[in-house]
C-alpha cells in the first residue's frame, strides 16, 4: 500500500495537508522561488519535522512539483496522517470498485430473468446497495490498521523480485489463493454458527437470489471478518507489492462475479457463481471463496445441478419450484426464519400468474 499512498500523496494529499497545515510563508516562498537543493530540503526536513521519503528504490519523477511534499507541517511519515489518508483511499477504492464493477456486471452480465424469481425481494437491489453503502465506511475503518502496518514496514511485502527469486514470484499466487481460501472457508463456516449467524451473517443471506450488488451487502463485521485472510497473508508470507495490489483488485471483482448469477463454468475445482448461488439458496453448502477444495475436505460441497447450465432450464418454473422447496426445507432444519417481503408467492412465479 506504500505505492498507493505515495501516489495519492503526490497527486492529492500533499496539496490537502499543505492547505490545512501550511509551513511558514517564508519557507513556502523559498521553495517556490527556485528548485531547492538537496541540502536545503534536508535542512527543511530536519527543522520542520517534515520528510519526503520515496518508497523503496522508485521515485515519482513525473510529479510536477515534488517540493509540495515539504509545504505541510504534518509530514508524510506522520502516523495519524497516514491512517487518515489510508482510510479515505480504502473507502474510495471500495466505493469505486463496488459501484463500477457491480454496475457493469448488472448491465452486461446479470440475467435479468432472476428478478422474477419467487425468492427475489421487493426493491431488493436498492436494499442491497443501501446495505453495502452503510457497511463500507465501517469495513474501511477496520481495514485501515492493516494497511498502516504494511506502509510502516511490518509486513513481509517486498519490491525487488530477487529478494525471494523468480520461482517464488509465481509460487506466491497459488499460495495466496490456497491460504486465503482456507481462511475464508473457516471464517465463513464459523459465521453460520447460530450465535454468529443471527447477529452478523444473516444480513447477507437475506439475498437468496442475489444480484451483483449483493457482494458487499452484508453486516460490516461480517464483511471485515471474511477479508481477514487477505490482510493476514503478507504478515505470514512474503508477497511482491505489485502482486498484492493486483490480487486485491481481483478479489473485489471475484466477490462480484460469484454473485452475478451467470454460470459460465461447471469446473469441479472452481467455486463458481453456480456454487455460490447454491450457498445462498441452500444455506449450509459451498463456504469457499475461490476453490471447492476445502468444502470437499470439510464435507460441505454441493455440486451445482446440471439444469443451471442449460439456458432453457436455468430459469424454468420447475427449477425455481425445486429451489424454493429445498431452500424452505433447509430453513426449517436450521431454525431460521424467512421473514422477507417477496415479489411473488413462495411457490408461484410471476410467469404463472
């Protein structure tokens, strides 16, 4: 995250903090009069307790006015400034990823026939968005300390590929997937314990027939808990900084894809949208995030029905009735209450009316 923070500082936060907490006018005039020498910048850095320390070996030479980094009495290395900046970065990133990619998925991928499913809620998509919107600030706040610890050098993130060799540069990807998938499986399955489910996880299971906007439509502590393996990994295993950023972006996209209702693959290894659809429908199956490995080991894997991959039967009345019967049977077994306001009768679709 130091790469992201330094970029955000150079283009945005340096200017904000310079406006809010400016250095004396005499110093500003001196810096703006000409290109300051390294000796002058060092003296200013010492006297004003400010600093401009680029991350690792790279510097952002494309920044038009790098001296703006010295124009605030609150230096880039100030821990409170870093926390505040990282919070806004995390929140803005989550907000952007959620609305842009969920929106694109809904417009270009999501099968709108799902809106007629008997278990689709009245005004569901609006409720999903409102739930996500209310949860994102809390999740961002809880996530920020992990990013702060990374920026301050407490993780095993590295920049030089030679530090761990080229072989590990490729090995880190399957290692990350296996580690985080196991962590999410254990946390997700734990969230289905009756004590935690009713208090935390039930808010996400309100969406029996989810749309792409359901990806973050959950209780904030639920969403944060399931993100923990991603944040723990770089404090246990080395990971390249760019690789971590790429994986973090893909994680957010994947969470949207498994809620998009488009069943593109029936690969027995991949925890696809079809697998996750069964989790929303049948409650206690397919807890994994990326693969079916841990569900198979834990005895919680449910194979998607072949009807889901046939365009003719995927949205048929017979398929929907079967899903409703199974879902309501399992709800009774686990002692849950289906108190949702549906768009249609639980056993009758709009197509039948």
